[in-house]
């Protein structure tokens, strides 16, 4: 079904002692959009709705509505909210929420109250506001009607009358037939309620004052007014019940009698007892004082019409007596002189699934009604004036007569399309089944005086009056169908969105608050102040017209449309009563939002500015209605709901923006129901804090509209993804009129560090610590490339934009993959955000990059070694990707390239015991220096594992390097950035060895003379590479990125060396900047400072020579190393003088 309909429905849970509370809402609201492509309501929608509720295209009285819930409460459709209605002869009255009175229909005797004679304006086909109460600023609280006379009660307790006054109805001492404007009835006391007889032209009126006394005036004959006759033109105080310690709270005059309800729940009657109207068991006789009806007790409401009476007791039982039309044959009746209980048809109890309990009763001459606990109406009596408001053939409706109460009306009708139920119903242009072509006025009533929802007059048209479809294609009518103009292609006309009432067609009747009847018509008022009508008469009794617009004047050319409106029109079905400006929502222009993609957690991040414009509703001025309405600004405000498609607040974008006014079903007190927008703004979390950000752009009280101001600029800054709701709310004639515009924001992306790392499998070198999943290299974003060019979206330089990679996330940190529908309460799933998803390509390093370090790259697909760069297929950063968020940031998203170890993965080690020579001729036979180093040419740093003596004395043949990780076998683990570990340089290393073997300081470790074969049993294992700290444990990793596996076990033995084989040098002089020496030719002389830094290198010449260096401090040590081919390296340590 199409979404953008004009009707908003919300269900209510009603407790008659509590407020009316909205429970939920079904779709449909027009937003003033008349753009091509707008999802207009069409006749196809109405047809489908009928099929859904009726179960097909045939005629039925059983519909598929949900009767388990209360009757629906519809939005106020008219700009004017009505609180009461009163049916009169061929017309009636309505009271609006501003306390002003409206009239429509036949203006006999000046009954319309607009200061015009019937000759000046005979019929009012649309409603007119009575100027008297407007001009004098009189606030009316109740209205009522006699046959040709109108009445009103002000908030000051004054009663007013107008129209027919021949029988004294004006109550001011006059007996004029016509009274064109209201006059004040002359009663000295404050009146709290009044009741004119619903009867013929000549009738009487009763009023109750603040003391509970009853006043009467008007036609007094036949016992209508006690102790009076003829025309009583001034109110007379009649006998009250105060002497019996009771007080009248309501009176209900009939044709020639009066009923009264006392505060103790008893009912009293007085007057003419014809038809049994007095309820005293007799059908004749006149009484001139009130007598108690003995069979009634605990009564809470009474009503009379002509000679028919109804009463309601506190248990919800309904009683009736008097002249009861219900028998076979139109106009056949029976007289009931003792009240009888009205039974409810069991078939309809079964139909609705509950037993109705009456809460209000209304008497009609032919048909009476009650409203039940769920707001539905039940009717019984003679349908001779279409009183049951039945949808279908009007002749069949006219023949409905029931003694028991049935559910009526059951459905909102489409107008009078059928004479009989068996007659064709639908337009041919919408279906071939049960259909017909248009009548001469392109309407579908059974004659041209009966407008229907299908008629061309209510279709969307261009400025030239040509019918349009939803895409604004011009259509033309031919032989029952509409065709696109100039083609043979059929089209479907769109319904003008101003015709809001049409979307009520085939809906369930709303929750009713009040019913007023007069012989041939019934007026229904729902809780929102909408009026529904049915009538046997035309002549303006229906107010079926759009004000007095010539657009609708197509039925009878003999009338002046500007005077009478659509006067000569009829409807026998239950329909919405038009005749006033429809409430149109204010317009908020489409958002002007910068089309920009924004990355969070980046210097380029900024808030997004959303701009809109609220248009002020135009002034409504209508001389025919006597009405000028200006808009008053209430507020322009906003609320922001974070993006979350599991949160109904972010999904339901079609929310109401106006405070609704609903009448309490029993008291009539108007209650305000907050708009869904206000509820959203005020929603709190578990801690009581406001759940959503909101703000007011302009407060109408603080900053009202300026003269001529037509637009209000709106600007809101949004900082993340979500739904921005913006409302503009205006007051028009006391009615809050608000529009909410929802803006979907999905522009924000959270930066995601996309990285790759290398993981190696070295399980083939198990003895050297090789296992699976050894890091080859740490996370890096090298070779991570964004392939989608979004520089136009980010508004950034291409290279800068290329560096930004991220995910569009909702408030829960999940990737956005769905969107709400702007005109509904649904979510479209598996849809990309506005700027789509970033796409990246992740490539490995060159295949041989880590080969020297011991790793061969593997193919991503086959797992075999490869010489080609490996690439992951294009990676779309959508909801299928896994990632972790911490503190609002995305952790590194890792992609892995696999490697297999080769022999280069093994570290290499050299362990040496270095002889100590104090001079050039003799070595120290008791001590030596110990040095352990990386045997690899590049001499990279790493860590050395030094074994204990006991461990070393065991055979090393079967030992595995991995065993060094057994803490019991280790003396220590030493890190070295230079790849060299020397007792002369590393005090900790020296101390460990000296503790076992003994030492003489300065790195000298004592030889183990007892062990001639191996005086220094030193074993070690080396692991090349940087030390990596495990982030989880905070400890160094055994095998981190860039680290090789363990070396073989290195063994150091002291080799006995011949002094004569030492490279010779003779030192003559040493000072702070030079050394004078003689060294054998071709030898290399290297001088180290005490920091073991090389300060000079020279080649021996076999003669005296000088080697110079930077100035050294006095007392500092210099180490001189002499190396010659075939000779033992000679090491000399000297002190600078």
C-alpha cells in the first residue's frame, strides 16, 4: 500500500476516569508535497482497502476490523476543532474549541444566525461562523437546537437564542417569526444547563439554574409548561424538587412533555402522556407537575426526541419508552408506557467479540444510539431516514428496522454509489468487477446530487483543470477509463491531497464522543473534534462542500455557489462532514545539507550543518465563512536520535509534531496529548537523564512572528550519524499545527587502521624453537591502498583523501547497512549508506624481502612458496568485516601474509676466550676475557643465553638450543644491541661468570687450571633480532617480529697460544694525543678508547711511526690491538699519562 496518505491514526486506551492516552499509530499523513512522483492516494488504494476489510468486491455488512481494540482516534482533519454539535431542521450547529458557533443548512426564519434572511441566503452548503458571538467576544460552552431555532449557553451562564421565535423561543418577551441574530434569553439567575425540545417548529425550552431550579419558556400547550398555555415568551420558574431535598441536574424536553433527572438517580416526568411518553404506564393524560417514574433508578443520563425517550443507568443498561419506531413498514411504531430495557443483538456481540457497555445515550425520533466503552456506536429503530448510516444501497438502508441494538455505523462510506446492495458500486476506471461508468457530472453517485469519494471533482488537477496522475501526467476520460493524454495507455488519477476526508473512506469509524439527531439527520462527533454526518435531506444539511469554492459547484447551475455553497447535495451513508478549511501542516523545505563525507578521529573532522526552512502557513481569509486566521508561531525545535535501526525511535520517522486535543469520553473535558516529537525530546535513560540531544531554534513566545514574516531559517549542526527531527509548530485558531521533517545523516565514517603482518611457520626447525605462527613482521600499513576515489565526497586533496579509510558506524559501533523509510515505520535492509563503503587493497612486501632473515613468502591460495607479491582481493569495509572498538576508536584491522622458515632463520654464534697480555711478550696464564658475539656478517643485535657450568659439563652433542629456555639451566639472558657480549664491557656478564670461575676485575675471568682440556667451559645460544614486548603480558616475546630462531649451542675453549706467535709491537711513548711505536710491517694497529670506540687505525711499517687521535683524558685507558697474518692477535691496555 502507498505510504503518503493524509490520515494519521493512533489507537487509544480509554479509561473513563482517566486521560486519553495514545498507544500506537498507523501510517498516513500528507506533508503538503505536490511534487511529481509524490505517493498520492488513488482510487486503487481505496479499492484495495475495501477488498481488505470486506474480503472481496461484494457488498457486505461484516468487515475485518480489529474490534478487540478501542475504536481508532483520528487526527483532527479540519482546521477548526469542534467540541459539540446540534442537529436542526435540514441543517445544524457546531461549537468550536474557541467557544464560537457555526451553522449550516436551511436558513428558514434566520436559523443560520448570520444576520441574513432566507431571501438573502436560503441555504448554507458549507459551515458559517455566527458573527454575533465573535463580535461581542462571548465564549459559548454549550449549543442546542430546536426544529428551526438555535440556542447557546455562555461561560457567564447566559442563554442566547435565534431563528424561529413565533412561539416565544427567544425568551425575551418577543414572538417574532424570524430572528436573524442571537438575542439573550431573560433569566435572572445563572444557568448551568438548558435543553430545547427536539421536536417541531413549536416547541418549549427548559433550563436549570445554579440552584437546581428549572425555568421554561416557548410553546406551553398540552402540558409542556405547567400552569401555562399558548406562547410563553419569557422564562417561567417552575416547581423544583428542592423541597424533597433533591436537585435537578438535567432536563430533557420532548414534543409536549418534559423529563428531569435528579441528583439521586431518579427520573421525573411532566406534561402530555400520549404514546406513553411520561413512562407512568399510561398513554394519555396530562400532568402539570413532575412525577417520579417508579421503574427507573440509578439513572445517570436521559434524552428525549419528539416522543421517544432513553435512559442510562450506572451499570450501562439502556431503557426506552414512548413512541418507538421499529416495526415493519416505514413509520410503523408502538407505544411503550413503561420503560423497557434495550437488548443488544447477540449476533453483533459475537461479531465484535465483546459485550458493549453503554456510556452515553442519545434519543432520536426514529433511531436511537448509545456509545460503548470502546467508543463504538450502537443503533436501533427505524431506518426510514437512513438512521443506521449503513454503507451500501440506499433503498436497502432505508428498510433497516431493528428492535435490538446493532453496531452502526460499521464503516465510513464512500458516498451513495448504489441504489440497492446488488447495484454496481465501483468506478470502471479502477476495476472491471461490480463497476460502472461515471454519470453526467463525472461522478459515481446513483445520481448527480450524491457526491462520492471516486468523483473527478476531487482528483488532482493542473492549473487548467486537467486531471493528473501521481507523476503529473495529464489524463483524459473516455468511455469509463482515464488515459494518458494523447495515448491509449490507461492511467490512474491521483486524489487531490487537500481532500483529506477521502482517506477516511472504508476505514473503521473513529472513537465517538457525541451524537445529535433531528428527525431526518444524525451528526456524530469524534474525540478529535471531527464531524461525521448522514441525512435524508439535501438543501445544505450535509455541508458537503469545500467552503464555497466554485471548483465543487458542478451539480445544480440554478444556485449561486458563492451564496449557498454545495447546498443541493445528499449523502445517506456515514461520511466526514466537510465545509471548512482542512488543517494543512506547515511546510519544512527539503534539507540543504552539504554533500560531504566526514572522517572522525581525523584533523579534517568537523560537524555537519543541516539547513532547512520552515514556511509560515498563509493567512486564511474567507468572506463566506466569516473567518480570518493568522498563524502564530509556537516553536521551531529539533531532536537528534543516534543511528540505530534496532531503536524504534530511529526507525519511525513519520512522527506527529502537534499537541493533540482530545475530549474525555465522559466529562467532555479537553485533554492535551503530547506529540510524539515532544515525547522524543523528553525521553530519559535509566538514570533519568535526557536520552537524546535537542534544542530550540526559535520560541514563539520569546520571539513571535514579525509582520509579513513568511520563512524561518533553520540550522542545526550534527556531529555523528543519526536521525535529525526538525519541527515547526504554529497555532491556527487555537489548534496546534506542527510538521516534523526527518533528515537521515550517514555522512560520518570512523577511521579504521587497516594493517597487515607476516606470520611464519618454523615448525621445521623445532629444535631451534621453531613453531607455527611466529611473527615475521609487525603490523604495518605499507602497501594498504584505498581504491575508491572519494576526494569529491571528502572535499579534500586526492592524496589526503586516499589516506582516509573507515567504516560508517551506528551508535552501537556496527556498520550501517540499512536505512529507515522517510514516509513510514520500516527499514530497508542490505543497503549502502549515502557514500557507500570504502574499498582497500592489501598487498604483501616483495617475496624476497625477508628471505635473508629466514622466511619465504607463501601463496594466499595454495599455501606454497612463491616469488610473486600476494594481494588480498578488493576488501569492502562493510558489515561483513570484523573489527573491535575501544573508547570510540577502531582497533587495527589485521590481514595476514604467511611465510615458511628457511635455514637463514637460524641465528649464528661465536664464543671466544681471549688471552690477556699485559705486554707484548707474555700472556696471562691465569685469566682470560670472555666474548660472545653474533657470527653473522651483519653483526645485528640480539640476546644471549648463557648456560651454567654444570649444564656445560654434560655432553653437548644431543642438546637442543630450545633447551636454553629451561630456567634451571640458565645463568642469565643478556641483551646486546651490538651483537657482542664481552666481560670487559658488560659488568653483569662478568659478575655472572666470575661468581662461578672467579675473577680479577676488569673483565678477567680465572682459568680453570684443573681442567686442562677446557679451562673455560662456556656455552651459549644467541637469538638475533629486536626484543618485542607482548602487549597483553607486558613481557618480552620469545619470538617477535624480526627475531630469528636460536643459534646452535656455542662452546668456548681456551686454546694454548705461543707467545712468539703474537703480533709484535714496541711502544716507545704514549700521551693524550698520540702513540710512538714500532710494529711489524703489514700488521694492523687499532686503538680503542675506554668506551670501546675506535679512535685510530694504522698499518705497521716495521719502523718507528706515530699514530694520532683525539685528545684523551689523563688516566683514561687505551686498548691497542695488533693483528698480523699468521700471528695471534696481541691486545695491550695502556693508561694515558
